[in-house]
């Protein structure tokens, strides 16, 4: 999964490759990063590779299934040592982490392949986003993927866009990045960077 | 201006650093690229660096002032040999270039610091965008910056978004990337990638 800039042309089929492209630009060896919703652990794995042996990743999820899936994913790639798995909601972020963060990743909604009744909640996500902002290092980013196409999707969308739109520029650079030749309920990315 | 991924954290203050981040991901040594509106030559210069000594860049502009500024910029960086300057409108693209393109960059509107009465026109820009699509290599991109805040800005916006929204997915991945904590007339990026 390591990145060879001479041969690997990522296809921007959706939020996942876009977010990964952005993370590859902003997360460096020795960095500290958080996966606020680790799900199946794909973002956690990328972050663990990017921060290298001297960096640190914290991965949060409330579902045991997600924790186990992420742990397996990291073990299969020989990277469990640089990741702290936190089996709690991301609203406990500031209680768990007190180092400046270079990147924080959120994927809202439900666990892919898991119980669709268990979704991220605006109250806890909102608290976690504020804590993430407070922990960002200069130049650090929050990459948030919104999935409007499920039951709680409208509330998520309002939360995410309302939060980002209110951030003061240029203290924070806040972007909305969405595909415009797909259906209106397609997932999209909110990217916020702390100014330097 | 060369890019050191270990030390250079780009700040996403607006469309220019975002477009440059994307170009650094998608343009490789040996590639072919077009700057459809070379203006002061900053995008041309980045493309010339990225394609390397075995690649090729074509840079279009209808204004003599832009041609001269770009030529000076390239000469100052020792890179004029890999760039073909074309003192014609970008609607002549397909007549000038017949090689698959990895990237095509457009900046709509007027020349920064130049005559604001001379702007890109929807008819010629629309023709150039279609020609660019036809020339894209698999995985190749069109990066288009729209500046809604000038006299012709509304027409540009309609052209750019209408064009991108009609492209068939997944033959093309079409994105709109704009800041959401700035004024509504702030410039933004339309990014289109040809599927592989």
C-alpha cells in the first residue's frame, strides 16, 4: 500500500481516494494523527503507514466489530505498535490525546457491512469536531466524509457544513469537495486546515 | 519551487495551492500537459518542472503580455526548452496538440495585473474544454478555476458547472471544490478526471 508517485495514479472515484490523496500530502513521518471513526480500519492503516515508526495514531470506534477488524488489518500489515485503539466514542478525543495533531479523519454514518442502526450522532460528532480543531497543529487537517444517503444523513450534512462554514478564515481554510456528476445524496468531503 | 514532501506543508488558502497539490499528484516525469490560460506563467512553470526533461508542456494565451511574462518566468528557471508557447486562444488546442494529455489547467477570467476588459469567453472556453476532454489520457485531469467575482463570472460559472455536471460517470470523475467559509463569489475549482 506504499505510494509510488511515479506509477500510482489514483482515480478520484469518490471520497475515499480523495481523502487518501490529501492525507498523503499532509501526513508525514513522525506525525500524530487520529482516525475518529475507524470502521474497518482502512484509514487507520494508511495513517499508520504515513506517520512511520516514530509517529502515533489513535483510532476510535464504539463498535467492538470495528475494533477487531481494525486490529486484524493492522496486524496483517505489521503496524499495530504505532496505533492506540480506543474503544470509546470520538467525543472522548480530548481526554485521550493531548499532543498536537497533524490529521484527524472522520467518516460519518454507519459501519460498512455492519449494523446500520448504529450511526454517528450529531451531538457526539459535533463535540469531537470541536476537540479535533483545538488539537490541530498549524497546517494540520480535519478530513470529514459525509454520507447524506442514510436516515441520519440530513442531520449530518447540516452539522458538518454548518460547523465548517462558521470557522474563521484564514485561521482555518474550510473546503467542501463533492462530485457534481453523481446523485445529490452521494457522499462528499469537508476538509478543514488550520492556518499556519 | 521543487517539492519536498517531508517539509513542505502547503496551506490551502485558495484554488492555487489546491490546484498545485492536485497537479503534483497527477503529473509525472515524461508526461504531457497544457496550460490553457498561461497568464503570468506560474502554472506553466509548475507543469514544466513536473513533466521533467522528457515531458512536454503547451502554454496558450491570447495576450502578448502573458506570453512574455511566461517566457521570462521559464527562462529565469532554466526551463524554456520543454515548453511550447502558443500565442493563440485555447480553442485552438486540438489543432496544436495531438498527444494524450495527463493534465490541462484553465484559469478563467482576466490576466492578474493586466487588462480586465480582456477575459476568457464561454464560447471559446467551452470549445477548449471539449477538446481537452478528447485529448485526456486515462487518469488524466482537467483543473479549472472559476472566478465568479468579475463581470463575466456568472456566465463562466454556468458554463463550468454545466459542463462538468453533464459528464458521464464513471467515464469521468467530476468534482467541485470550493471554500465554504469565505464569500460566495470566491474562486473555486472544478476538477475532472478521465476514468482509466
